[in-house]
């Protein structure tokens, strides 16, 4: 038993060492982006079907039953689409900040390309999270926009990243643009967790927080939680797909107009 | 088919979502292919 455990950990150590010694692009190439994209597409298709077709019942008995949530009912299905888009927004802005830090340390334009590409995809998902939340609010709260803390904080986040792209387009010279926008991406990235996770919890809100994590605990039945986590994973994969395309496109633009 | 969809509006939503999703997927795949062709041209 100990012999097999030692052999297993030795093998895992070697794999981990190989992964750590690879460059980011090399790693992505090894995994093969094409296969990854097809897997993401198939995964999200299954998640969408499950999220929309599994019945909502008052007493879940079958493995595919979703529980009825008071005051939400059928509208609770938004959870599988709205929350993952907000999650991808946070991931994208965090990645933009990380590449901003990397650029300041290395002065490599590749890091600037990745930072701005990540922020671009992040803004797209932030808009999607705002729209899906707003449509849901119309049928739950009575109007599309209520200046609820959640809505206000996401609007502020959109303004912050709108200013990021405004800053980039107003600067001339690649080096200067990359340096200043890297600093801005770091500052904006720091505000993201505060605006998404902290601020809406400091003030009272109508946002249905108690389902997802009232008191820091996830209150969901197993089926709902499984589909929800699968959706989070699928949307993160979709982000990776779109991020890859955007980076490659930005590289081509850079080479065509140096 | 029509009667089934009329009685189960959730399946109408599902079909609309899947049509949109397949459209987006097709667009992304085609965009990826075009970028690959441009990358190959740039390299050569």
C-alpha cells in the first residue's frame, strides 16, 4: 500500500513539475484548444437542457427534481445563467489584473494583449449579467432598474471598465498605453471583489442571496447544486474559449498594424 | 409537435435558447477557423 502511494505521489510530482515548467501557451497547445472548445460546447449544451427541462416540484423525490423556491418558482432557473455570467466577469477582471501585474514586471506586450483581451470579455459578460438580472427584476420587483445595491455595484463596475477602454483609446504610443492601462487594470481589479462580493452584503438588498449563500452557507438541494456548479464550470470554459480567440485576434491586429 | 410545445412552454424556451446557443457556437468555431487561416498566412 505504502509502495503504491509512494509511486503515485512520485508520478503526480513529475506531472506537476512538467506542468509548472511549461509556458502558458505551450500548456494550452498541449491540451489542444480545439478539443477543449468542443468539450465546452457539449458540456454547456447538456447544462442548458438540464437547467431548463428538469421539473420544479414542491417535494423533490427523483434525482432530476428541482425544489420549489418560495417567491421565485420557475424564475429560479435564472440562477444557472445569471450567476455564472457574473462569476465569469470576476474571473476575467481578475485575470486582467494579473496580466497587468505581469506586464509591469516584464514589459512584454503579450501580457498587455492578454490583459486587455480579458477585460474585453469581462465587460461582455458583465453586460450580460446586468441584462439578465434586469429582466428578472422586471418580473420579480416590478421594474427593470431599482438601484438595488447589486444593480448599483454592477453599474459602477461597468463604468470603471468603460473608463479603462476610454483610457486606452485616448493614449498614444504602445508602451505608454500598455503601462498606464496595466496600472488602471490593477486598481480596477482590486475594486471588483469589493463591488461584487462585499458592498452588496454591507447594505440591505432585495437580491435573492439567501438561496445561494445565506450566512456563508450554500442552501441548495443536490440536483440544483450539481447543475449550478456544472454551469459555473461550463461558463468558465466558455470564457477560456472566447479569451483565446480574442488574444489571437489582438495578436494578428498587432502584427498587421505594429 | 405544436400541441406539445403549446402545452409545455418551457420546451419553447429551451428550443429558443438552444437555437441561440448553436448560433453562437457556430460563430465562435468559424471565427476560430478564420483566425487559424490568418495565423498560418502570417507565418508563411
